[in-house]
């Protein structure tokens, strides 16, 4: 469905991403990992088309995403790291207001039905009349995700949605993404967290803009030679980004994204 070949991004003369290959299938939950400043957010912006790459090509259902962005953007949802909703409003009003802006030509009854479906999907039925500012961190993240779900995107990108959450809330939010993927959506999430990697179909590990690994979680530990996911970042320091990239390109895993 979504495929990228040799994505490169330069910002201010600095190479942020270099020759990254990526693909996502329908119903997959993919985690993009890497140390802070590795280029995870830049990759999601390039893959979604909201900040096109300087180099390479991204296709969405066989169409060039950048050339056909106006046509395809309604199928793509993007949740930034920071809150994008007015926190002084109640949950139902926030989503209702977003529906009015995004779906102005739909009948009021259909917009209301969409809002209700999203609220239930997010597990916020009992919090619909609560102000966003009074919600827990995990619940606020769900509301931000809900704004994007109103238009029923085929693929959803989320930048560090679990950042700052305690482990239980982080797990809960990742489980929600897992259920969405199981229902047919494609979800791509950037994260620093290592505690819920078992819920993902595949992991992409980025180190200073280079792809060091892309494959199932079960392959990550033997690939990096660690017994625990939390040791991956330390292991990344044992080789240069170029060496890790070359190591990945020579592995059988690389053939699955070309």
C-alpha cells in the first residue's frame, strides 16, 4: 500500500535522512524507533507527504504520493507529538467541532454519528462530557488521535504518541493502535518506548538518518545481539550509522522492502 524508496531529507544543509527504504501493508502496526534526533519524525512527515522528501519516491496504492497528494491526503491521518485540540472544551465538543471543519458537506446527523463512533472506538464513552484538560495524558492522546479518525484514514501516522506516559498508559495506547490495525487500518508510530514492542508487526530502527533494521520484533534481538529490547540503543553505539545501514542492506531482511 505505502512504499518508499531511497528517501533522503536535507534541512538547512544538514542530511537528516539518507537512502531509507520503507513499506507498510494494510492492517500493519509499524513502530519507528531510534535515539532522539535520529530522524523519526522527519521520516513520518516524508512518508505521509506532509513534508516531502528531497530525494527518493513515495507511492501510495501505486500512485506517486507527492504528485497526487491533493487526491490522496484524505486517506492519510497525521497526529503530531503536541496536542492539536483545544483543551478547554469537552471531548464530544472537540470532536464535533473538528468534524464540522473537516466534513462540512456531510449532513449533521452523519457527522454526529461519526463523532459517536470515534468516541466509542477510543474507549472514551464515559468521558465524552469531560473537558480535555481534565483527562489523563493517555486519554488526551486518544482525543488527538480521534480528530484524525473522523475522516476514516486508510493509514495513520503518529509522532511519539506515548511520550511522557507511564508504562500502563503507554501499553493501553499501543493496544488501541494494535486493535485499529487488526481492524484493517495501517498505523505507523514513532516511539522511544521499548516496553510494548511485542505488539508491533514490524519495527524500523533509525540511527542518525540511516535505516539500521526493519523487520519483525522477534528478529530484532538476535539481529542486534541483545537479550532485551532496552539494550538496542546501547548496541547502536558500537557501529557507525553507515556501518549499521550496510549491515542491514546485506541481511535477508532488506530484500522484503525493495
